[in-house]
C-alpha cells in the first residue's frame, strides 16, 4: 500500500447533477477537495485535488446528500511516494445519498520481458 502524496480528480457530470460541494472519503474521513474548480451541475466538469500525504486504505467519491448525481466519467491522477505518477479512468455511474464509488487503485505493477 503506497503513501499517497496528492491526487487530482476530474469528473464529467451527465444530465443530472448536484449543486452541493463535492466530497470524498479518505480512510473513512469525509473531506472537501482543495483547489476545486468547476461544478457538479448538469453537463459541467468538476476538478479538485488534495494533498493527502498518508497511506491509502480506502478512497471513495461521495454521493450528494439528497437527489442523484449522474457521472459520465471520472479521471484520477495519483502521485504516490516512490512511484511514477499514474492516471486511472472510470466510466458512468449514478450516486445518491446512500452510495459512494471506490476511486482507489494501486499503482501499476512493473512488467518485465523475459
């Protein structure tokens, strides 16, 4: 399990968005994004980052407190200690007040030709 220095999220919202701030859970701590731009309104793009500087046990994107948030795609850039930065892509999902989506993915494993 690597130590996460920072991560950046880009979320493309579909036809049903939300007007409230976007939050994430890192190791079961609900937090707002730092350096947030854009919005989660319908058809809009939200971008945010967070300087974690901790080991990742879990990382989820949190649904709205009420209503639904239709997400078309999620892109996450991770910067982990002793690893090359890497990017992860997720497809469409709908979140509500009872759901979160797991956005944590371990760094890619090195491959060797033999």
